[in-house]
C-alpha cells in the first residue's frame, strides 16, 4: 500500500511540475544554469553514468551520495523559507490595493476641480473678447463699404467720362477707360438688385453698343464698300478704334475685319472674273503676283493701323485663298475639256509653291481662329526618296519634275490646291499612258540591243530599264502626294500594280530563254574516248548570262516594290493605308526568280543526263581493274565547270539565289544519279569498286560546287553540305552493299539493313538485281529480308515507323579513305 501511494504521489508531482516549452524557456532566461539537474529533459540514468563512467569510479559513491543529500537539504531549506515568506502576501496585497484605490479617488477629485476652473476661465475669456470681435466685424464691414463706395465713385465717374469721350471719338482714352470700367463693374455683379447699380450697368452696355456702332460707321466711311479707298484711309483715330474693338463684343472685331478684307479684295474679284483671259490656269501666276503686291501695299499703308495680334496680313491671305479656290473650281468645271496635263501640273506647281510661301511667312493661327503665335520655321524634309528641287526651271518642259517637298506641318497645304483634286484623273490617265509607252519602249530597246553579252559587265547585272521604271514611279508618287493624299493616290497605286505586272511578264518572263527538246546526247563510245567538248549545254553562255540578269532584276524589283509599298503608305491618308497592297506584284517577281533558277537547274541537269545514261549502259560486269575516274564522271565535271562559274559570277550580287541554285541542282542530280546507279546491272566486285570511286569523285565535286573554278575558295553553306553528304552517302552505301558477299544470306541482309536503313522491298530487289543474283536466290533473299526486318514502335500517328541508325558522315569518310587505299594497292 505504501509503495502504491508513493507511486501515485510521484506521478501527481510530475504532472504538476511538467511545464510548457515557453515557460521553460523563460525560466532559463531569468535563471540561467549549467547544472544538469536543472534541465527540463533531465535523465537520471545518463546523469549517474556521467558521475560513474567506470567501475573504478564507484569507489567515491559515498561521497557523491552525501553531496547530493546536502543539496537536497539546502533545497528543502530554500523552499521552506520561500513558503513561509508567502504567508502574509495576501494580506499585504489587499492593503496595497486599498491604498491605491484611495489615491485614485483623490486624483479624480483634483482633475474635476481643474476642469471646473478651466470652464470658468473660458467663459471669462469669451466675455473679454466679445467686444473685440464686434470691433473686428465692424472694421471689415467698414473697409468693404469704403472700397465699394470708391468703386462706385470710379464707376459713376468712368461712365460719365466714357459717354463724353465716345461723343468726341477720343478712342485712345476710351480704350483704357472702357477696360477699367468693365473690370470695376464685375465687382458689382452681386449688387445688381440695387436700382442705381443696375442703371450704371445699363449705361455701360449702352456706351459699348454706341461705340460699336460708331466704330463700324467710321470704318465704313474710311473704307466704303463701293468705290476707291482714297475717301478715308488709315488714321490714328481708326488705330485707336481697333484698340477699343478689342474690348468690345468680339462680333464688332469680326465685322471690322470682314468688311476691311472684303473691300481690300474687291478689286481681285473684278480683275479675275470668269470671263477674263487672266482668270484661266495658264495665267495663274498673275493671281499670286497680285496678292503679293497687295500684301506689300497693305504693310506700307495699314500695317500699323491694326493690332499685331489681329494677324490681318494672314487673314487677307487666307480669304484670298478661299476665294481663289472657289473661283478656280467653278472655272475648271465650266472649261473641264480644256484642261491638259501640262497645264494642270503647271497650275498645281505654282499653287503649291504659293502655299509653301504662306507656310514660311505665317503660322496659320487664323485658319481656326486660334490665338496668334509667332510663325515657326518649317521643318526640313527627311524623306530620302525626295530630291532637292530648289533649282526647278520655270520652263514648260521642266513641269514634270517633282518639287521640293512641303514641310510636314504646313497648315496651308491644300487651302487652294484642293480644288484641283477632282480633275486629277487627267494626271492619272496621263501617267497610265506614259507608263504604257515606257514599257513598250523597254521591250523595243531590249529587242534592239539583245541580251547582255557574256564576259562583260552587263552579264548578270540588273537591267537598266528596271531602274528607269522605279525612278519614274518615284517621280509620279512624289508629284501625286503633293497634289492629293486621297483617292488619286489609290488610283495611281493601281496603275503602278498594272505596269509592275506587265514589266514582270513582258520584260522579264517574256525574255527568258525557252527550253529546247532537241538536244544531242553523249554516246558510250564518245565517253570511253573522253573527248572533251563533244557536248555543250543547251543554253549558250549569253543565254545563261541573260537568265542571271533577269533573276537579278527580279530580285531588285522585289526589294524595291516592297519599299515602294511602304512609301505609298507613308504618303497616303491613314484611312486609306489598308487599300495599298503590292503583295501580288511581289509574288509575281518571286515567281520570275523561281522560274529563272529552275531554268538554270534544268539546263545543267539536262547537260549531265547523257553522261548518266552512258553510265547505266556501261558493262560493269566486265570491268577488270579499277582505274581513275570514269569518262562519264569527267563529262559531268566538265559541264559543271562550264556552267557553275558563269552562274556564280553573274549572281555575285544575289549570293542567296546562287546558293538556292546549288541546292536545287543537288536535290535534282543526286536522286537521278542513284536512279541510274540502280540501272547498272549486273555489277562485278571490281565494277562496284570503280563505281564507288566515281561516286566519291562526284561527291567531292558537289561539295566544292559553290566555289568550283573560283580563285577565292569559300566554305559551302552548312545546309548545302548536309544535303550533298546525305545523298551521296546513300549512293556509297548502295555500292558497299553490292560489294558485300551474299553468302551467308543472313549476314548480307543484316548488313543491308544496317547500311541503308531502307525497309522498302523494292530497293532490296534492285540491290539483288545489281548483284546479278538469280530469281530463285532473290526470292529466298526477299523472304529472309522480310523476316529480318525489326518490329518498329508505333509512330505518333499510330502507324508503323521504321528507323535505322545509319553511319555518320565521319565514319563513312574514313571507310572511303580505306577503300581508296585498297584500290590504289590493286592498281599498283
């Protein structure tokens, strides 16, 4: 029973003494200790093992036990002292709490007394300052009253003076006084309910109305609508009247300007009436000369009369432009049949020159009745396609030359020349006719001069007619953009498209040499005799130069057409940009380029055909020894060396298309060579070795094809080299399979699968034919071939997909070198 009670006591004690990690951490921070007995994770067994690590250390057990008992007694004494010290803590705490409550009550009473005293002080301050506030309000009201009375006095006196000065026409004093009166009157807007104030306001309005009527009458008297201008003229009175008009209703100012300009331009309407000879387009210079004289006359006589911010010179010019545009539009509608291209261009040129002159002289602020501003210097043109036309001749034969472009921010552009836009169809029709004649001249010149001569700088160069065409296009584009950036530009673009296509078909495609079906072939005997020059290419050297020249021209046209499209979009209105599309014409030139390359490939390909035919007809079974390369290889190399240098030299400016030619020729020649290789049957071991040597020779030539016959050796493009290596390696693998013994059959089939990686039974059948096996042997081989084919995994589309690991080009190159050494040994 005692033991059970002790165990329960120990368990309860452990439960009571079990502290959370946070509490334990806090205790360690407050009472740091290195004693293992103070650790929360104290382990008695580990502690005893630390005290007695060995059996020999047990000799001190009594001393250790005594020390521990001494520690226990000290802890008991400390605990007892602390427990006894806590006996009176509760009573002491209650006493301290009561004292704190009494102190809080006393503090609360003192705060209340202070608050009551503060309220009494505030009430006392309010009573003291009440009289001061009344004095402040009185002072402010008095100041306002005095100011208002002063303003009223000024207003009353100003109105009286204004009425008196108005009667005396003392406009100089009225201008300053009226502005002051109007400003003072604004202070009385909230007092308009007072009859006297309202009466003064009405008198000011009456004075303003009287001033407006009086000033208009003075101007009407000085510048009558009918008759000459010498009845009045400029004076100081009118100058001051203009200053007054600035303060009056803006309608007065507009009426003065309108009447003056109408009277100033009345002579123009009479001199250039519709029935006058000087009114027609051929004398349009006289209109602009007249206004220039009038502006000079205005500056001399009336320049100082009107305020500078009225911009009267610009207003006169703008009104002149509006009248001129209306009159010219009416006149051209009446005499539309008399309008010719030269006459129209002459009138437009002179008009745009005049608009440019206005842009340099004026800012254009009056076009939208905006505030006047200092004229800005026009921006310099940045369009690289436009030429400097400062020295444009005044002669009629120079009318077609494009003018210097206007500044891009010219506010006067089209202010007069807009009237010519409905008649630009005459210009468009003229350009259509001119371009048609230009194309016909290009065709005639080409026929007369003939194709470019080989061995000259003309061979492979861009045809001169191409540059002439685009120079003319540029001139037309610049001219039309100066005339209009709207629908006429779209019409001109349509004309451009039409003649770009005609140039492509008539000049380029139409002059490409035609392929001939009658071509001689090399005979086996001629190949065996190795007579060089026994066969020539179907195209002559001049024809090859012509094809290259047409290709270069088409490439130039393609690039320039793209630039033309971009420039047309820059010139035309933004709303019409989507309607400009020259993609069809660029595709046409791309077709010409493709056809030219195809002709060059077909020509060289056809030149090599007789040699390949001779190769397939040679008795390869009876070849007794391996020698140098065969005659058919020499023939192929001869044709390549004849054609490729000519083509490369003539396509020097379009290197990428020469690379395309090399790639297309290789893609055509290698499959054809392999096809003829399959026709060489039967083949002996020595014959296969000879063919392998020939194949390696052709491979070497094809790898050097881009730089063959060139003094500067360039590395062939990687894409081209990859095609040659892949195609000719297959041909070499075919011959290696043919050279391998067909016994044992399993080894031969496995070797075929490894080298060719071709699962087509037809290809395997061709290999067996080349080896000269009998039909019975072939049947067994084919059956074995089908059995030995590996089962490939399904491809992405679910269908079968065979893939064999072919030898790398480096491995095959090493094998070829070994074969060459073997052949040389046999020859020796």
